[in-house]
C-alpha cells in the first residue's frame, strides 16, 4: 500500500466551496474509481489557513495511475468541477508526496 499526501493551496475566499465540493461530490467519485480516502485536514493552529491537506491510498503505483486516469476522465467529475469553478478556480496550486509506510507503521 502506498499513501499520497496532497496539499491544496486554496484561492482566497474559496475554502468553503472546495470543502463543499469534496463533501458533496469528490469523495464519492474518488472512491468510485478505487481511491481509498484516509482523511482530510485544515490547519487550526500553525501552518496556513488556505490549505486543505488530505491523504489517500492505493495498492501500488500502477493502481494510482489507473485510478487517477479514470477519475479525471469521468464525465460526472468534469461536470462537478466545471460547475464548482464557474466563479473562478478553487485551488491556486497543489503539492503532493507519495509515501511508503515503514515496516513498523500501523498503516501497513
């Protein structure tokens, strides 16, 4: 199992719209395409208030490529993204890390 930590740097005033998109659409669509959701976080102390940090998991690197390809091509996702960004992009930029758990991690 590999894990991906994604940090979305959210455009000013767009955090609630992004959280709503995840809550109401993105989570179900990600899971539909085999992406395992681990968790979502915002900063309550320390860090920046314009970040959404989330973690997901895949069986392996090939699974990651296949799942993201299917998600990106999903017409429902394309519609949800277009509608949610009608008044401007929600995310300014993202950063991500692919993480491999250690042999003593409880996440194995």
